[in-house]
């Protein structure tokens, strides 16, 4: 099915989004709202300034609830009252470095938050289709430079990766213990390093570069040789949207885990990303800081053959195009073009 038709499918569908004030959550919520879905967001207030969510304008159908997925009573009540057709669970503590500084918050948000959602689903008295986002870092990484498949061994040495890997085990347990009747259908989505306009998080490569470009601050690069599955935010977001639609139609096929990543033949390193950016923006005052404690994997790639062959999904923009679109988004934003218009412009280009 064409992506435009996939998006039209959601018109008047009731969609509950956790983490809707975050970077990916804002893109997802805005696009669903744009195509007529009745979206209810449940999230803490935006954690960055600027914030993409605060710079977006939504329709009258959209409702935003300030809440924390660690609060199971509040989460249950909102889901029960809304009676969603679809749920996208994106709420999380998403930064690896922050997980070392506050592991308790990381596990409580990522594992307990997912547990609270799954418990809330047990009380839904209607069919509901759920996509729970985890991460490409759920796999046991032996640095053997082989792209990970969905059935590879789970692992995670850092608190963030471990919290997400544990969540995958939790999702599988609940699916097989409580949701075998095809009324509650759950898929997990494991996306790579997502980039795009509107991310101002700390300790992420593109936001750090943007701050350096537009605030003239020092650019600190960790592990310039590290390889990651870089992809534009529209690739996984539209993958999640189509996965949920397919899950509602054929749950037996589309339950379970799905990888969403780039389709590059040549892996792309941090240095490669910087070289691409230098073709469109001037970068100076760069400081290289190698990760002496080896807190992050050096090589990480995803095998997306399952998503390509079964879901009929594949990324539309190369890593290079993703980077260039991202830099142009911020350049125009700082020239006072609205975030609404910038997302719509990117979406139009993508759908072509």
C-alpha cells in the first residue's frame, strides 16, 4: 500500500501516544494529527529548550496529557477512558550516557514504564494494536561487525541497553502469557540512530553539531570511528505507522520484533557524518574525546531484511540525504520558518 494511503487509514482512528513530547513522539503525533487521527498524548513535559513539541501547533482533535508512565494509576485511567484503537509507546529515558548518571530513573522509566503499559492493556475491553519502541541496542554486541537480526541474542552492558533488552523479554512474556486471543496485538520496533529536525537532546551527535553551528559552542566528538545505523526520523516513524496498521489486519504475521534501519552497503561512521555536514555547513572548534571507559559499542548495524520482505518497508533516504535534510531543517528553523511547515515540507518530499 502507498504511504499516503497508509496515513489516510488513520483518519478518525483513536491513537494513544506515550512520550509524545519527545523528538520522535512529536513527529509521530504531528503526522497522525495531520492525517485526521484522534491523537491523545501522554508524557512528561518537554525536557529540552528549544522543544519541538512546544513549537508545533496541533488540530482541535489532539489532546495532550501531562503524565509519567511510572504512574500506573494515571496511565491506566487515561487509556481506559480513551479506549484507543492503537497505542504507540515511545516514552523512555533515551540517552546512554544519562543511564550511567541515573540508572534507577532509566530502569524505572524504560522497564517499569513498559510494564505499567502492559498491565494497563490487560484492562482494555476492546481490540487494540500496540507498537512498543525499544532500540537497536537491545542485542548482545560482540563487535563482530555482523548486522543484527530480530532473532539474535539480546543483551546490553550499559543501563540503557539493558533496560530496553529487559523490556523486550517483558513484552514477549506478556504477549504469550496474556494476549494470545488476537484482541491485544503487540509488536516491538527496534530502530537505529534516528536523526531529523527538532532534536535538541544532549549527548547526541546531530543536536551537538547544531548547537556548535548556531550557538558557536565547542563541538565535542566522542568516538569518531564508531559506526551506527543512521536514519532520518521519517523512515522509522512511517515504519511504525504501517506496522501498527498491518498488526490490526493480520496479527499472527505482524506480532513480534521488527528492525528499522538504513539500507547502506557501506557502514557510516561518526567521521562520515561530520564530512557530510561540512559540505553544507562550516564546522570549527571541534574537540575529539575518545570513550576511554568503553561505555558505548563501536560498531552497530541492523539487518532489516524482515521489514523489507514481510512488511514491505524500506528506508527512502540514505544516511547522507538524512543528514542534509536535517541540517537544512535547522537552518530554516533558525530563519523563523515554523516547525509545522518544516515537517510538512520534509513529509511531502519523502512521500514523493
